[in-house]
């Protein structure tokens, strides 16, 4: 399968601070690759290196087989880029924005009009072509940004936290658009996201920390690393339950997940921990206590990786 995005040993520093440190990855045609990690991990810098907005200090990136350092224009012609912050012209209408980006990409009048209308219909903005971009909601602005990124029919989409700050329904709609693009046009997508439910939609996920990839793979394979090692604990008061859990020698970590706690336990110790904690918590006054093994989530995997790095 063709590698549409390829990075080999990408390195970029700002002063003495490395933002990306020897990063290598690839994204195949028709694949969604999710880049996740905490703030400051290097996700945005990586995407800016891949779209040619920044030059690496070392290493090479290529798009569709074209090295960005030597065949810049051919590589960029394949890229649709949606930055983290809305970067279109708020005083222009939806249609005027799309026309501007279409003509910037070299589309003629005969080409851009039907293409623009098709894309605006695709993202659900065809009824708002005369509305100024500055009067759009946050979710509609992101859809307009996606439409602008798609206007020249790119083979690669680079999306930098495209759904940050929008409501859950808009996030769902946005991802349905991405999935349809991949299914219908075999477009390749690299998306950075802080949301683990979005990462779970990707074909492969790479977890970044301090500018480097710690691990990558399909979400199911990453979750399998903690199989039979996650226990869900419910009850009250939660602070008491968490403190007692952390005192158990076989509990490696206890993280709050809303109204419950996820315990990561030593391999092969889940049943033992459940039995012991149930008795201990009830003896200390815990109420409505429930303990059960559950399938690991990506959050569990990445918390574990972060602790390993910091340790």
C-alpha cells in the first residue's frame, strides 16, 4: 500500500527546547492516523513540519512520494491543511472564502464553482453560502475550514485538533465527514486530537510525549497491552475509595473517570485485588461499593505510558 505521508527522523527545536525529536511515522493511502498526547508533546509542530509550514532541523518528510525539501510545490499540491485555530476571512461570506482558496490553488472559474458547491453541500453549509464567516458558530467555522482544505481535491488531509472547543454533536458530525472522505475517496488523514473517543476511530494511533513517539498501533492492539489489568471501582465517597485503593500493593494506579475510578493492577492480580479491596473498603465505611474487571480504554494505556516515561 502506498505511503502518502512519510516522516523519517524529523527533528525541530526552538532555541534549546526540542519540539520534535527524531520522529518517524507513515500514513498509508485510505488510512486515518491519530496523533495524541498532552499539551506540548509536539503534535502541532509535527503537523506544521508535514505541511511545509516549518522546515526541520534534521530529517525528511514526504507527501505522496514527493520530498518536501526538494519537491515542495508538488508535495503541497496534495495537502489539505486545517490548522487548530480558524484562519479564514471572517469578513468574507462562506462562498467567497471557498472561492478565494480555490483560486489560490489555481482552479479556474469553471472548475471552482461546481467543486465549491459540492463541497459545501458535503459539509452541510450549502444553505449558508451568503453568510459571513465571522457570523458562523464554532462548529460551522470548522466545517468551512474543512471545505477550504478540500477544495482542490487533495490526497492528504492534515488536521490539527479540528474539533477542539465544539459541542459533542458537531464533533460527531465532523468525524462522519472524515470517515466518508476516507471511504469514498481513499484520502489519507493525519489528525491530532486530545479526545480518546476520536483516537479510537482511527486505523492507527501514535502517542507523543516530549517530541517523540512512545508507541503506535491500532487502538485494539494498544488496549490489549493492559488486558485483564483494569478494574472499575464505584461507590462513595470516591476520595476514600481512591486512597484505600492506592494503598494496595498490587494496585499500580488509581485514576478518576467521572463518577468511577479505574484501577490498573499488576498482571494476574485482578481477582485478588477485587476480593481484598471489597473487604477493606466496606470495613472503612465505603458505601454501595462495586468492583469489576473491564476492558481497557485508550486513556488507561496512555496514562500508563506517561507514568513509565516520567518514572
